[in-house]
């Protein structure tokens, strides 16, 4: 059996790294509204990233499934942008360090990858691993974003009310990592940010902002997002214009607002409002046909305008 440590190469000079939080941000799985992608892009744009460990993507990535981009100029290849999966150290706005595991989700050797990451978690005494992504939900864009948290220990999500009982979904490398870390006795906390179903295929900055705030609250890190807030404000204006142009879309949004408000008003504990469960009575919700016909057209119009 191969040594999991053979799957990555450590960079020198990081012997002092210990006891930090680690954000796991892998591309390739469900991410409605591009919530997770936007959030991690904001981090890489704002903070300097130092490579701690670089993974062997030749063992992990199926290039034919996700072909890396190459640039051709006139009569020759000028650039090849190889995928990179690495563990980075960043420092927040106040200089506090944290870790980010970022890159493409492995296509193969999930167990070896998971074992390798657990080895890094133990080597650097990671205090808490976290993840975030967006999931499509029957919620309106006109209300505060809600979230479904999940963790390896109940104490990490104390105060949150589950929105669903038991469900089987396709697995992901991040989900398996969370599961294996829990088995090994390590803490992992994930956030699935609820994104309006009609915006799931678009880039929705409000979801990314919510994701960033959940991560900051869980870790105590100072993660300002001025640039992301500006983009979100501009996107809000675009969405409002599109909604006002369609009576059908307005009706759907009003129905979603009614359901949202009914659920929130039934909660007496303000902390409970961080989680939005599915309603028992969905009579006021639009049908799948209505969402498909009206809201996919809504998205198509945004994409044709260059805002997709």
C-alpha cells in the first residue's frame, strides 16, 4: 500500500505552522450560485497565499473529463495552465494565519487523498476544518440567506435546527474527507448556503457573502469583503430589474417570500432562524413546471446579457 504522504510535496520553511483553522475549497461538486468559488476567489485576491504542500494532480485528476486550458498563438502553443491542488497559508486582515486547501476535486484515489489530508491535519495540528458551498433551495432572493450546517460533532452545530431528516445524495471528496476526519476524531464544520433555485445557475454574490460571514463567525478570522459587497449590490439591481419585468417571476417570488416569512415567524428562538427547514405545506410554492418555464427563461435572459 502506498504511503499517503507520497501524494503531496511539502514546501520547506513551515515548521512553525500549528493549531490553525483550515478551509477546504475544492472545485467540481455542487455549488449553487458559485457561492464557494466566489468566496475563495475573494480570499486569494485579498490575501497573500503561501504554498505549504502541493499535491500530485497527475494521480488525482482526469484530464479528459476536465481538460486544462492551453493557449495557441498563430502557429505555436504558448501556454499550458496546469491544474493545481495545494495547501496554502494566508493571513487575515489582522494578520492571523489560517490554512486553505484549494484546487480541483480529485477524480480518483479519494481514499488516498483523504488519508493524505488527514496526515496534514495531524502534522500541523489543524484545530478545525471547514467547507462551504451553495445548494439550490425554494427561498427568495429578497430575504436574508439561510444555511444548512453539518459537522463531525453535534456541539459544532448546536443551536441550528435540521431542515431534513435522512437523504442519500451523490458523494464528493469533501464529504468523504469530513466523514473520515470525524472517524479519526477531528473536527469538521461545513455550511451549505441556501441559494434561490432560480439563481442556482448564475453567479450570486449574496450567497458568497453569507458563506464568508459564516466562516468568519466560526473561526474568529477577520475576513472583510468590500469588493464582493460591491458586486453583490450591482447584482441585486440586475435581479430586481429582471423580476420586475415578468409578472410570472414576481408571483413566484411573492409565494416564496410568503413561505419564508411564515416559517421564520413560527420560530421563537432567533438563533433558530439560521436554518430554514422545508415547509410541511408547500401549496403556496410554484410547481416545478412553473420554475422550469419561467425562471430558466429568466436565467437565460441574464446570461444573454453577459451577466450569467
